[in-house]
């Protein structure tokens, strides 16, 4: 999960995910990034494309890896079905 309203935490998430993906056991793992709090109408809220760019996701994964980023609002219940469908 990443908080769509917190740029500092998104940057921390980028660094941590990068470290995790360097581990041999996780190098080819499936990754689903859930961009939470998409229901908040704040100037800080970032779209999925903004988060993807900030986290440098286009360069983070290898060619064999399956990954996605999904906008989610727990309060409105949006995005969770799409996430589960993709995972299963």
C-alpha cells in the first residue's frame, strides 16, 4: 500500500521496494501496488500515473516480472475488485 496523499512516504516506499527487489528470493516476484486514499480531494493526492513516475516503476521491474499499480478507495470500495481480479 502507498498513501496517495503523502509524497514523502511514496519516496520511502520507492526506496524500500527497490531494496526488496534486489533480494534473490524476490527478484521475479509478482508485485501489486495499491494506491490508497484516492477518495480524498486534496491538492496533495497523486494519481496512479504520478505515483508511478515518482516511484520510477517503469525502471524498477525486470522483464519477467508481473506488476501493477491500482487506485483504491477503501471508503468508497473502489479498486479492490480490480485488484483481486488481477491477483487471482
